[in-house]
């Protein structure tokens, strides 16, 4: 081995979480900005609902509780089905959703992932390290004829079926 050592610089950029990495817009010399988990969860939930093919958010139990809350006049949570971990510079998102029948699930997951990452990074200035998507169910056409139906923007629509005729 030679006695002299050559200082080589790596072509791989440092991760954003390391000291000396790129500047963080949330930490400045004028102060720091912290973003709560619920804020990121709401942004991610709304961004996922914007994607065509997403019927509802949340696992079966969460959707049932959301329906009960809606029946008694409570407001439906836009963060339903979304859990996040937020650090100083990064966020990770896990979401449960129900796909519309006929939607290609890999394409749906990719579209949801793109939309969530774009919304969280643009609005929060956080790097989104991962968006894990779990498809819990597939909504079939006509499945909820006599029930309320969640629309893509979080509103509810009552679908009424005509009274059966007795002869």
C-alpha cells in the first residue's frame, strides 16, 4: 500500500437526512417549521381520493365506523385509511383503499403513489420515502344500491332504489 492516501469524492449524493446534506426548507436560520402527522395524513388521503378508481379509503372496520359516524351527523375523516410517520425531513405513508371493479390495481397503486408523493412534497417540503398501499376490497357495480356511497371527493351520495312492486 502506498504511504500517501488520495482523497476521493463519491459520485453518490448524500441522503437528505445526513448533516451537511441539501438545505431543508423547514429548518432555516430564522426558525423551524414542524408538520404534524395528521396534516400529512389529510394531504395524503385527499390526494389518493383524487385518483380515478379509488372507491373508498380504510379497512373494513374503519369504513364501518366512518359510516356510523356519518349516520349520526359526524364528519367523515379525510385521513381515514391513512397512517404516516413524519420525521424532520422525510415522511412515510401507509394507506388502505378499496378499488373500483375493472380498475387495474398495479396502475391504480402507481397513480395513487405518484399523486400522494407529489402532493406531500409540494405542500409540506418533506421527502416522501415510501407510500405503501394495501387494497382491502374491490367495489362491485351495484353493490350498494340501498346504501350511502362515498364519492371520490369525500362526499356521500344516497342511492335510492325504487320500491318493489307487489302484484
